[in-house]
C-alpha cells in the first residue's frame, strides 16, 4: 500500500475464501518505536478499508516476548 523504503511499509491483503473476504492491514517498521505520525496515518488508512479500532492489535516489540519468557 505504502512505503518509504527506509523506515516503514504498510501491507494489505484480502483473502476471498468461503463466504466472507478477510482483510488484513499490517504496518512493518525497521525500528523498535513507531512515530505517532506514522501510527496516525496507519489508523486513518485502516478505517478507509472498513476496519474498526477494536480490530487493531499492536504486537510486542521484537524480542520482548523472549526476554519475558526466561
């Protein structure tokens, strides 16, 4: 959907299997932190795709889960 080729990429996929299509929108960043401006842009985009705030999941930072598991 959108990228600056250095810091982030926004990827969309629509799977049409069964009766209802499934829409996914993902934000990938190269750093551990997401700027508020980029997160705002992402949220505005997913709303235009018919996704709602309750569908948004923010995954833990890379490596965070493993540290907590030890």
